[in-house]
DNA sequence: TTACTTCCTCTAGCGACTATAGGAGCAAGC
DNA sequence: GCTTGCTCCTATAGTCGCTAGAGGAAGTAA
């Protein structure tokens, strides 16, 4: 119950967010500035740890800082509608699906590259060919 | 056969690489500096278009500039072994597969978030719940 | 006291662009 | 020739999300 004081190094260890990154999050206002000790050291508490963990997880999931800011604000106003949080997550889901599709196409192409490249002793290396040809025939598709 | 002169704007339109980005690529030595007109305008040719398309495609596929530099160098010394290009492609293939796996996990999680969002209040919203809970239970795993 | 670690601030750097300012060139219409 | 409007030029600074380094102060253990 008492406010256990947590140093920045402790916080880093417990949340997996690096020390300079914690300071950076404070600087950009993602994490509130904690009180300081007599010696000017940051004094975090459990709530800060939660917030940091939340931020870290959201970042890992690919949310950008703007999104996280919104999500944090929402989570601090728990009686408000979750429509916004939902739409942030939806938007993100669509982005992730697009990225997966693109990467799968890429994987196919890379696979083809290494397959073709590996077999020719005359080294008709297709790596560059594949990329160039593909590039040209796709000029107007995107 | 004659060297058709292509302006930077034309090049941008044809390759889908933005004008400032083309200049940037020239600056970092990814694209050779083209000759200039009397009025100091860049004069690109077909070969530059290929190169730009190649670069764009490779960037879309997630190659970083260093890789592209290597691949371009290899493509310009075609008698050299394709072993290097092959290993670049291999390295990248593994990376891409890892990325796909990560994104698929992420998609599942996001999907769950939005599925479970009851469209009620934030206090019941899974988007925030998932982020918070997950964050806490994963503190030490990474 | 000494040594060691952790912490502080501040500044600069990364990659891969993107934006802005302030001009100069060029082609078409009058 | 002149004006309008577009494209182009350079140079510099900003973006995002950190990360690294310098140079120093504070806390801790022997």
C-alpha cells in the first residue's frame, strides 16, 4: 500500500523498457514526470510500471506513439465509450493485414530467387533479374 | 536507341519514386549523378529508370539501403559469383519469415481485441484490457 | 577514503525520407 | 517581349522512435 519508490534502473529492469527510452517517453509526455528525490533522482511507482508495460506492449504490437497516447487517455477515462479504442485497433488490424500480404508476396519471390540461384552452376543469378523485371512490370500498378 | 532525356519529374512518374526521394538517392550514392542540361536540370535515361524501379521494388520488399547497394554492385559486375547475392537473399528470406510470424501473432491478438470489444464502456473494453494485462504478465519474458 | 555503480542533463546521431524556403528555368498564351 | 504557371534547383531543417556519448553528481559497499 505504501508508495514503494522505484528507480529508473529498477523500472527498466521490470518493464523491459531501456533507461534512456523511459526518459525519452517522459520527455515526449507519454509518461508523466515522476517526483524527484533530494538527489534529483526520478521516483517511479507501481502505476508508472503499469503504464510503461502498457506502452511497451503496445509498441511491440506496432502501435505508434500517437495511438498509444490516445489509448492511454482512453484508459484513464474508463466511463467513456470504447468506440475510439476499437477503431484504433481496427485501423491497426487492417494495416497489419496489408503488411502480412506484402511480406508473403516477398517471401515467395525471395524463395524463388534462392531456388533459381542455387541450382545454376553457370550462375544465371536471378536475384537481380527478378527484382528488376518485377519492378518494371509493376511500374503502374501502385 | 537514342538517349531519350528524362526529367526528374518524368522519372518520378514512371517509377513511383518521389522527386525528393530520387534526389536523396543520388545524394547517398544509390543512384549515380546524372548529367545536367544547360539549365542545370538532371537528365536521366532508361537505365536510371531501371535502377530506380529496382530500388523502389527492393525497398518495398523490405531490403535496406545497404543491401540494395550490395545488390546493385553485384548486378554491375555480372561475372562475379552470385554467392553473395544469394546469401543476401537468404538472410532476407529468414528475416521476412520471422516478420510474418510476428505479424500473424499480432493479427490474432488484434483480432481478439476487436472481437471482444463489447462496444460498451472503456472499463469493459478488451482493447485496453488486453494491452494492460498482457503487458503485466509478460514483464519478464523479454 | 576509495572505488564502483547508478543516475543526471544535454547534445548529437541513426535511417530513410519529407517539407520548406527562396530562387531559377522553361513553355504557352497574349 | 511579357506574364503566368509549372517544374526544377539547392540548402536546410524536421520527422519518428529511439540510441549513444560526454561530462558530471549522487549513492553504496569495502
